[in-house]
C-alpha cells in the first residue's frame, strides 16, 4: 500500500484507525513523510480526525503508538 502511494498510484488512504496503517515506527514515519512531501494528501478514518497541519501530524504520530505498545 505504501509502495503504491510512493509510485504515485494513489494519493489517499482509508482505514479504520491510524494504527491499522503502521506496523512499527518506521511505517508511521514513512506515512508522515509522504504527507509532508505531498504524495499522500488524504487520510480518512471513521474513528480518528486528521488534518494536514503540524498539530494533525502530531496527533497522527500518537495514533500509530498503540500498535508499538502491544509488542
């Protein structure tokens, strides 16, 4: 999925929760990097708010954390 965004095949992702997109901190960092570079322009979650602002990226980063804590 991330590779598809990096190739330019899609610019948005839909997921239940941010922790479903990132298996670890590297995946989460790649998603944030794609948002920063404009390759990923839309992230939609029914259970989570995201807006491409510094505050939104900060909150998104913490949305990735629960998956790391469980390991």
